[in-house]
C-alpha cells in the first residue's frame, strides 16, 4: 500500500511541476506577445492625436464616427479643412484622409507625413476609385492603408495604433 501511495505522490509532484512550468511559460508568452500590443493600443487610444483631413459634412461624419465608437476623445482629434492648415497636423501621429476632399493635395499631405506616422485613406466606394498612379504613390509610403468601407475604417485605425509605435 505504501508503494502505491509513494508512486501516486511522485506522479502528483511531477504533474504539479509540469503545471507550474506551463503557467509560468504561458505568463512569459503573454508578456512578450499580447501585453506589448495592448500597451500600444492603450497608449494610442489615450494619447495619440489623429488628424482628420476632410471638408464639410465629411469632416463631421468622420469625427462622429470616431467619437461614437467611444474609443477616441475629442481632444485627440485635429481637424484639417484647408490646405493652408496642413501644418496643424504636425502634432498628430495618425492621418485620416477623406480621399475625394483631398485628392488634389495628397502630395502635400504625403510630404508632411513623418515616416512613423500612420496614414489611412478613406475613399467611399460610391464616389469612385482612386486612380492607379495615386495608388502606386500611396503604396510607396510606409504605414499606409486605403479603405472603402466605414466599418473597415475603424478597424484600420485600431490596427494602425497597434502596429505603429507611440514614442511621445
């Protein structure tokens, strides 16, 4: 009987050691993989400024889209409505451009955009597509995404916040 008890004690000890090692390994993997992404997203939502390049009702619509999601605060949104105001975007770490309002001035925006800044171009499907030469131009810039759907727009913004670092 004591042999069986001793054997079960040893098996229980081995299982406990394996369980503890597994838990520690899971914590290490979580800390190396998920935690940094959550930290970047949290910092992005709390601190990053988003410059919205849009005019008229499009500006109101995009601003409301961000605010209605309850992810972004009004103070983190910089509204750019005229090409003379592009310099106001210097404090922003993400640019959101309504394509059809800024198609003629996209080169100025791209020249102003720092390399580490994310750029998301929203071009609603019903207003026509972005010309191929402009798509090649956008593709040549880092951290750039083009979307045609409002639902996809929020996803691209959140993804850009995770994949581009926040250093300030």
